[in-house]
C-alpha cells in the first residue's frame, strides 16, 4: 500500500524534471537562434556597409567627369588643350580609368586620353549594333549619366563605360546635343582600385552581373556556405550585386559560448532540484519506517548518511555550475517579476556596473527604475514579444553606480512556474558596436582628405535645407569656391603639397563658419561649397570676405600664381526656396558666378545677377 502511494509523487518529480529539461533546452535553442540572428545581422550590416562605401567611392571618383561636363555645358565646348588638362586631372585622381574620351554628336571618336594602350579605340564609332547604343541614346534623351553593363572593349578585355551627355546652347538658347564625355574602365583595375580603399579583409568579395561572376577576390578561410549577396547601385545601373563570404576568423570573433553554458547550467539545476525533492520524499518515507521498527534503525541511519553525502556532492556540483556562469563576460540574472527578488546573478551582472551583489539586488527589488530606466515598460515589452513570438532582444541602458549609463543589449526569456513568473535576462555591453555604427555613419558623409563633408552629404543637406526654408519662407545662400591655378601648384610643388593645401583650405572654410547649421563641403577635386541657411546676400558676402581674409593670412607661396600666393575664386548666389521648385538652379547660378570670378582675374568673389544669366563666355576658362 505504501509503495503504491509513492509512485504518484515519483511520477510528478519525473514530469517536473522533464519540464525543467525542456525549458532549459528551449532556452538554449532560443539563445542559439538569437546568437545566429545577431551574427547574420552583424555580417549583413558589414556587407551592406561595404557595398555602400564602394558605391560612394565610385560616385565620388567619377565626379571629375561631371565637373568637366558642367564646364562644357555652362561655358561652351572646351578647347582641346583645356579638355586634356581636365581629363589628365581625372586620370590622375582615379587610376582605375582605362581612358577618358570625347565622342562627338556624330558618334565618332574625336579626343582620347591616354592614347597609349588605347590605339584600337582611336577611330571608334558608336553604331546602332553596338550593345551600349540604346544606353547611350537614353543618356542623350534624359541628359543624365549612364553606367553601362560589362562588354568586350575594342582595346581588349571586358569593361564598362560611363556616358556623360554634353550640350551646347544655340543662338536661340536651345540646348543642342554635342556628343558624350566617356569614362572607360576595365573590370579588374576598377574593382581593385575601389576595394583598395575599403576595409574588406574579413570577406571574400565577388562582383556579379545578372548573377554571373565578373570579378573575385578571395581571402583564406572563407566560408562559402554563408555567402551574402548585396545589390549594388553603380550610378543608374542596378544589374550588379556584391557577393561576400565571411571568413571563419570573423565568425569566430562574433560567437560566444553562452548558450552552451546556459544549457549546462539549466540541466544541472533541474537535476539538482529534482534530486533534492526526491531526497525529501525519501527522507519522509524513511522517518515513518524508523517509527514502526527499531530493527531497521541502523539501516535507515546508514542510508541517511549516504544521502547527505550525495546532497553535499550535489551542492558542490551546483556551485561549480554557478562558478562557470561567473566566467562569462555577459551578465546573467534571474528574478521573480512580481517581487523582483533575485534567484541568481553572475559576477558580470553587477561588477561591470560598479555595484556589490547586495546593492544590485536591493536596487532591482526596491527601485528598478534607478537601475534600468524604463524597467516596467521593458518588462511589458518582453511579455508582448514572447506572446507574439517576436524578437526578445532589447537595446536598453543600465545605470552604473557613479551615475553614468552603459548601453546594454538584453536578451530575455520569461518562464512560468505555477503562479510565479520568472525572467531570465542575458545582458551585454554593446557600446563598442554602437560607436562603430556611428563612426561608419560619419565616415560615409566625410571627405577623407580634408575632414569636411563630402559631395553626397552636400546633396542631401542642400535638399533638406531647401525643404525646411521653403516652409518658413527664409532665403538660402550658396558659395562655390575653387582654388586658383591649383594644377600649376601641383605641377610645381608636387601632389603631397597639393594635398596639404587642400587640408589647410578645408580648415579655413570650417573656421569661417560662425553659426551652427552652416555647412562646408568638398564638392570635388579643388572645388568646395558652403551652404548658409536662412542667410541673404549680405551674410553670404560677409562669409566670402572672411574666407579671403583667412586664406590671405595663411600666406601660402604659389609660384604659379600671378599673386605669388594661394588664392580662391568664389561664386555667390542667393535663392528664395518658397518661389523655386528645386535647388538645381541655385547650384547652376553659383557655378556661373564662380566661373565669371575666374574670367575677371581670380582671387575675388562674384555675385550672380541677372546680367550673368544671358552672358555667354567669350573664351574658354583658363586652367584651374
């Protein structure tokens, strides 16, 4: 009878042990899935960041062709000497060019640099049967640059062409097509040059065109089964994608043994808990037997001593498991969500925040908002995420003992035991990752040489300020600045000196800004731009005068300038966004004012006026 009464309790213990094991396995599986998700997100983020940097690098480097086209379209067809000077600057700035060409309105090759290595293209004519003919006609019709698919070059090998349409204004002010300014690239040199400027040692990289491989750069230890394909937008062309395969060393650096530690700890705790309950049941049964018979007293005492030894051994194993969790760099704490009493926490939970164990436990129990701001809202979000089977990884902040805040990525798991609800939280200090993301964002908007904002940021900021000022009815001033005789400076003193001058000019432009919100950018090459929001003509002229004064104070010797020192030419234009649709006209007007300043002798500021609107340049501009 007594034996039959014991079996239901044993079955209940077995069922409890099974449930605890299943919960531990479920937690382990969830941690594994969450870790895999973090790995995929991290790798995907780095892959997309690499692709965007590659796009931005190509976009920045081909700005030289856009600049030549603007000269052509604004001032009329350049002389061959001026064209060759500008083309040589583009070739020097970006070694990936195979050649820079002018194909006239008759689609016949006229000018070509460099000739050496491109002799086969000297008499080239773009005919309707050429694979790029439709794309070229599209560029002609739209007036926009077009980047071709890969094709077989007449010089040999596969390559790409960037078509930039050129126009002239006739006597009636109508634009007439004047051919294409073409940038020709070979596949291998272009990709080598672009990737040389990027940090891509953690990936093997392949360039795909419509799913077919055009280029590959392999790294040792690549894991091909975890490849990620990211679409590329090379100017207008969306036929390309970048396939990246992470290396084993990258994946190893992002992994953590925490899921295995949690699984082992959970199973061990489950086993010890059930063993303790079973021991209590066995002790109760033995106590009853001792009262019924003295003959079994010695046997029961012996068994009890053995059981107590087993309990001591179990406690030692439990302590070993808890010590293992203390070796983790991630914080692990388990608490009752109603009373906020801690069941367990490892050393990383409180030590990294500067607390003692009892201080951390007291704060969690009595003032959780002082320990984890928004604690109650976070608890509700964790319940909703688990109920809706959504991600249970939350980005929060935890307060250190000194009052500062530490970013924390917290992975949560809610466990219901009877009427009690427990939360298992694994926290990680991810401040380095957040700083890395912020740094990558800054780098994508910054010019690497001068430290100023780049052309991409200029375009975004100009449109953003244009929309904002349109709403409040305020003016916008734009200064376009160009270093006078910069090619002569580079030829006479070398490119290192030229780079140093660009950095000094960038600092002068930054120092000349006196209001928060004003922006100085490197527009391309030796050309810069300053956006002055909510500023009229007087404010723009004041900033331009300040720039001239600061440049004069530098007193940088310039043997190729008639002034004997470095000078700037500045074009200034002011617009009222409320009366114009887009900022494109403002850019064109400041450009025209800049080139008029160069025509009038450089080292000066020219303000755009209606008189310049109908004025045609009487001769090509002198070299910069």
